[in-house]
C-alpha cells in the first residue's frame, strides 16, 4: 500500500438503497486496505452497519432541500481542512453542490469524485454530478446518459 488516504463520502442519509449500500461497501474496502473512510450524512438505519466497517461518521443534514442547508458549507470546509482529506466522493446532487462550495477557497483542495446512480433529468442542478475530476457511473446506461447530456 502507498500512503494512507482519507476519503470522505457525502450523501443525504444512510437509509436503504443503492447509494447507501455502495457507500458502505466503499467505506469497508477503504478501511480494509488501510485507508481512512469518513461518511457525512444525516445518519439513518444503516449507520450501525457503516460503523461496523471501521469507518467514521459525521452527522450533518446535508440532504435537506432548503436554502438553510447552505449553512453547512463552512462546517464541511473546516472538516476537509482539519482532517487532511485527500478525496471527496459525492453520491447525490445536493451533497455534491455543498461539497463543491466547501472546496472553494481551500489552499490544497481534495480531489472531487462523483458517482452517478440514476438518470436524473438534465439540468444545471444535476450537472454537478458530471463535474467530478472522475465520474463513476453505476451502469453503461447511466454512462451513456451522462455522456449524452453532459459532454
């Protein structure tokens, strides 16, 4: 293994679903390989399963669709700087926007990666999911859709 990485995944909550399941799987793989896995979300019923992997969780309601959610940007910025984050992995649109805003102004911003899980209607709001340095698509169908709408 090379140097130990700190990877933060951001998503709305840890309830049931593919986003949540793959977040836990990635966290588990990171910890297994000797890296540090942090997850920022509102928590939820899958939190115990996440913690059992050895990952860390920071509770922040970053999935609530309200202008008030912007107040979490400074907390995310402080977290990224304080923890020496190497990679921010956004798994949903609103958390992706908040993470992008938080990365602004950091002296040495972490790499920004996104995972596109579905076929969201093309819009400026959805475009953030295609703005990562690396964009992971969960299927060929999603990949083709992203390439078609966000060339």
